[in-house]
C-alpha cells in the first residue's frame, strides 16, 4: 500500500501500531510483548505490529526496509494522533567507529522522533548473550550440552571477535554480508574462535561463489583485522558485528564445541550437525522467546523505551535497559 493508504488505514483503525522492518522482527516482538504484557496482549493492549513489507517502495522512494520504516514514521507521525505510530529499526553501523578507533559512540538505544534503534547492528545482536543462548543450546544439543557449553562459554568472546573481524573484512571490501554468511559452517571454525582459512577458502568458492582474487583479498583482510583486534573492548563485541553473520556464526561455534567435546570420535560429526538441524527460523524463534524472558527479569539489554513511545504503562519495568 502507499503511504497515503497506510495513513488512512491508521486513521480508521482503533489500535496503536508498531512498524518494524520485516517478518523476523515481528515474530521477535510478538514474543517480547507476550512476555511483558501477558499471553492475551493482542486482545487487551490495543496494539498491532506492522512490517514495512506492506508498504510499496515507490510510495516514498525508500531503498530498503529500514528506510521504509523511517520515512513512513517521519512523514506520518505529525498527521496522526499521539502514540498512534511508532517505528523500530536496525541501527546498522550508525554510531560505530571502526576506521580511526574501534568504538561504540552511542552505547544506548537511540530514539529519533518516534523511532527506536536497536542497541547493536541488528535485532539479532540481542541474542549474542550467554543468558539468552543457554536454553536454546540445551534443546539443540541434548545430552552433549554440558561439556560443549562450558567450552563455548569459555571462548564466547573469541567467537564474537571473529564475527567482528568478518564484518570488518566485508565492510572494507564492500562484499555482500549474505555471501559471507553462506560460507560459514561449524567445520571452518576452531574451538578457540579462530577460522581455519584453508577450509574457509574452499567454502568461499563452493558455497558463496567468490573467485580466486576475491578470496585472496578476503583472507588478507581477515588476517589484518585479526592482528589489529588483539586488544579490544569486550563491551562492543556483541553489538558491532553484522546481525545475520554473527547469529549464524554463534550457532556454528556451539556446534564446533559439541564436536570437540563428544567422547566417542565416531559420533562427533553427527552430534555437531545435529545442533544445526533446526532451521534458522526455529533458532531465531527459540532465542526470541528466551531473550524476552531474560529481558523481563532485567538481566539482558532490551528496548524498554518502546513502551513509553507506544503509551503502554507496565506494572513493573525491568531495571536493565
């Protein structure tokens, strides 16, 4: 629908609306609101979640889902009653400095007019937290969980550092993040968080269609950033890396830890692969559920600011935001 059609729909509808980028964001917020507002929140809160996919790109000259949300909210918010429309978008790389000094200049949930940015690059970055991952990993690995989880927890910061290095490498070469993600498997990772570049080189060609020159450039950049990021502020590790790359990598990393800790050598590969049998949507759904639960307990970061903008009062707000 066009922006004018969306405006008329909002004027007609009695509910408040949260506009997010895509289906995954909507699923995550369904779990988030269910945890904070109760299982019947959709009937009782007067709130609906829309995705930018319902808006036609030609209606506002937006190039992507984030731009569609931002332009729609900015253009319509003053034409609608207060609290009628709120937006939530990926921060992406805004407010990060990776050229002069690797740092996060914001360290908060930015609010621009009626739009909240994610704390890190994408909504998936909320899931790069040991408190969120513990139960989904337990479900995915079964009886092999304990030793694998201990190894994963020990090396989590190294895995996140590798996600940062991959992100920086792709940024520096202007390579597609989706292609980089396609090359990542549990078997290219070592248990200490590093990448086996020999195996990765083959995977870049086989799975992501990089040519020989591109692979050489990417490996060179990977090694460069691996050397440069020896000392890095741990606080930035879960927020800077590309959300899709880092979420996929962290599951592959746990699968690698399963491989390393299974007692029977003949079962190692099958046990590692079992961790990744669930689809990416199922992994996202599990993490969304347990992120919401941890957020409600106040032990992980989350965008509590969204409730004020929407105009929903909570009986007791978690302290950690």
